[in-house]
C-alpha cells in the first residue's frame, strides 16, 4: 500500500500479512509512518493506492490505556459481569471472581468501588475487560505505561494466551523482548521505508545504520542547497517560452499521471485480472511505464521550480 501525507510519502510500497498467533510490534521515530499504517490497517484511513484485505466479519479490539474509561461507581465484579456472575473468557465460562483472581484481585477488592482502587489496580481491571472482548485482532497502543511489575506480568500472560493476531505499539524494550515475535521497523532516514526483524538487536543494528545514512543525507542536502543557491545566483531573468509553457502545464500533467497510476494499480490488483496472465502482464508493463513517466515529471518539475525560485530571488 501507499499512503501519501501532506508533504511526503509516509508509507510507500508496504506489503505485509498479519497472521494469527503472532505478536507484531511497530517500531520507529515519530513521523515515520507507524500511526498512518495502523489507521489504514484498522480501516480508519484509506490508502492512496493499494488495498487492505480483511477477513470476513473480522472483529478488532483497540486498547489505549489513556482512553479507557471505567465506571468508578461500579465494583470490579459488576463492571465485568453486570448481568450475571459469569464471564466468557476464550470460549470458557468462568465465575467472575475466579476470573478476577487471574488479574491479582484480592477477595475484598472485588466488591470495592472502582474509585477506591489504585492506578495499577484500575489498569489491571481495564486489561481484564479488554481480554473479555470477542476479537480476532487485538491492537494495543502503549499498554505498559504506568503499569507496576505485577500488572506487566499479567499483561504478558494474557498476550501469550491470545489466539488471534496482535499488533503492539510500545517503547518498553524489556516488555517487547519478552512478548514479541517480529518487528516491523520504519526507517528514521527514508520516509516510508520498512524492514522486518525478529529481534530488538537486529533492529538496533539496522537503526544505527539508518541514522548514519540520515546524517549523510542531511549533509548531501546541505551541499545541494548551496549548489541550488549558486545556480539561483546565475539563473536567467526569466524562463524561456518553452520552459514557461512546460511549467504552466506540469501540475495538470502530474495529476493526470497520478490518476492513471491509481487506475492501473486498481486494475492490476483486481481478482479478475489476476486470473488472466496476458492481461496482467500488459497492465503491469503499462503501470511501470506510467510510474516512470510520473517520476520523470516530478523530477522535471523540481528543476523548473528551482529555476523559477532563482529568477524570483534575483529580482
């Protein structure tokens, strides 16, 4: 999929399958595309191109500890089982008090108003409620914030017993090393670029290389800025007739090419097209050619923009 942001490609050519019985974590700096990717997967945002295929009747639960609201007047037992004394946990009927014991609640706490519980106890109750929600995909956004050691242990046990797909956003290194199966890393130097890793050590080695690459790219950008400034100083006083005409038409040309790329991409991913090898080959060729034309148009536009800015600076 491709997700285009306001100023740059937040995500570009990301292709991933989220399987069952795997805990997947997204890692990367702020602005690297994690949130955009998550919104697309959850269906809260549509990709610019490409598609997200979801299983029929897919049930997704999203947990953000800061947004979890508890009924402070209820008790843990009445909050989890408001109409009976039983809860349905992973296909099994459990007495609500037995279920609360799994989350380290003492007998006297089970009938205590939630407002009297500590922050850690409320966090455990929120997790207990979350694990009762029927879902095949569980998304946790910074679930370890402000959790005590006992609650972290409970959370780890819950996640390990979860039978669906689990997506995790967290900065807690120790917790990630304990529970995660794989890491989808978003490059700090190249917007939209991603890599898969099976351990934190692999990711850290890659991130170090990416940070070094980013520093080199910054130096190259500074050199380019100096070169552009020098070129601007020597720029002509106005565009030639042909350059001005090309510049005036370039935005419409790019829009037409982008539309063509989107249509061709949709056709290539059409299930009916996938069944016809000859047609698929032709469309793939057209898509590649059109994408190249689009890239060339953007490059030419950048050149013309630099010329226009140079002329303006010299006035």
